[in-house]
């Protein structure tokens, strides 16, 4: 039996658990953001539970939360509860919302929300309760042993509940280790420093409107090592939600930054962008708008798999722990989104295009401007 007799009865034809007190638990599914969501339009959900939240997109989660309501007479406080393993297409947004926002469960994240309609202020709370397979009293020893035999990323995700590595992760080599920000070994993220005037600086760009746009600036040292020194990312703060800036506004801000920022001011900057911005089939192209602001771009090499491989080659550590690509710690969009990308289930060598891949896209355009040969990959060592 799914439930004890005194608790209620499960009706398999309706996928419902009808409780003795008259309440009903509906077991539902949702597979897409289109017609899949429409069937929940008009629904009234009192308590909303997600299993394997990373299998859902952020728009799915957000829309179902709009169905969360209850009549005042019921005296019910609607709530949302979720469970999930790391990994899956929604890994990045779930990690950002629940794991990163709470310091991996060390604190409760509180957000003050002001209602202009009601003229009131309320506080929204987000809690993350970490748990591992060992915390489950119902699993057997054999299950734990089975998980221990899995590949490293899958083992650490399912057995230890680690969110920094997961099965199918596109860039598992990416490392963000504050202990090595100063010596720049075994980490890609480092502290910012003044860029020598002799170094060349580049700009990479990926257009977005409803989705974020991404512009990154890169410096190249005399050894060909690249440094992502600055970025402008058009995101509202909600993962993969664009700020709705027109091309005119985007390029005006990029121009302002290049005129005023000490890393960029007075430099000749070479740009590269997605070839799609040259499309003039519906009027003035996005590139023509860029030219009005004295911003010049070359058409990027948009071959996806070679581009991803160039990122892999540059992220690889040599025997001393030095990569050929660094990211300044102020480039938060790259640091947040790139490690969370996963491979496509239909094109195994490609990154899933349904994710927040905008910073990664413009980064591969840049890397394809300066391709390097494969480097011998070295396992990351954690030094004291």
C-alpha cells in the first residue's frame, strides 16, 4: 500500500491520495513550458511539492508558484517544498536560488518584497537543508556501496550531495579556489590586478533581450594566457532573465565603460561577436547599431564543438597547476553560469542550448580567435 488505511486511499486511475480528512494529494507531472503549463492554469494549490527540482526549468517553477493560493476561510498558509539531487538541466538556477543564496544551508535567505498594489511589505524566506544518502535511515548498506563505485562526479553528487560537480557537467575542470587566488595555481578565479598597457585587450559579445546579453573583456599576456577582466551581463538577478535592453542601450553602456573604466580607457579593443548580429533581414542590423557607438566586431567562429574544446584546452592545468585562462573574481556571471552548464542529451559533445549559456557563448567566440593546441590535462590537486 502507498499509504496506511487509516490515513486515506490512493486512487491509481486519478493519481490521487484521498486523505481521511477530505484533503487530496495530487501526483502530477510537467514536461514542457508550453502546453504542459497550460493544464495548471486556474489551479488552486495549497501545498506545492517538487521532486527532483533540477529536472524543471525556472519558468516552470515560477509559473506553478503563481497557482499557490488558498481561501482565507481555510486558514491555510500555502508553501513550497522541494527535493533534488545535484545535476540535470536546472542545476544552475537551483544552485543559485537555494544553495548559493543560503551559504549551502548555513543561513536563511530573506528577501523583502514591497507590494505597490497592497501598499505592504512582506518577507520571503528561502531555506536549504543539506542531506546525503547516509542521512536516509531507509536505504541499505548495499545502496551506499553502489554509489561509492560510480564515477567521481556522479558519486560526489548522489552520495555526498555536492553541487560543484555533477554527472554530465560540461566543464568539470573549472576551479574556484579562494585559497589560491594570490598564487594563481589550481584555480581559474583570481584577484583582479592592473592590466599592463602593453597587453592586448579584446571584447566578446552575445546579444540578448528577453534572455541576458553578455559582453566580456579579455586581456592577453605575452605568453598567450587570457584573463577575463571585466563583464557586462544583462540579467535581472533572476537566472536567465534578460533586462530587456535594446541594442542601442546595450552598446551605449559598453561605449561608456570603454571610455571610463581604468582597465579599458584609452585602449584599442578588438571585438568579436555572434555572426547573427549582422542579420539585416528585418531592418537595421544589431551590428549597424554598434557601429554608431564606434564599437567594431569581427564575425565570430560559431562552430560550437570546436569552441567548447578551446575552452577545455585553456582551462586545463599544467603540471604546476597553471591554466591558460583566468577569470577575475568580479566576473560573477561567468563564475555563476559556466560551471553549471551540462552536456546535451541529444548531441553528447555539445552543451545543452536550453541553459544560461550566454557568457559561455561569447567566451568561445573569443577563444576561437586565439586557438591553442590541446594541453595535457592534469587532475586538480588541493594543496593546503
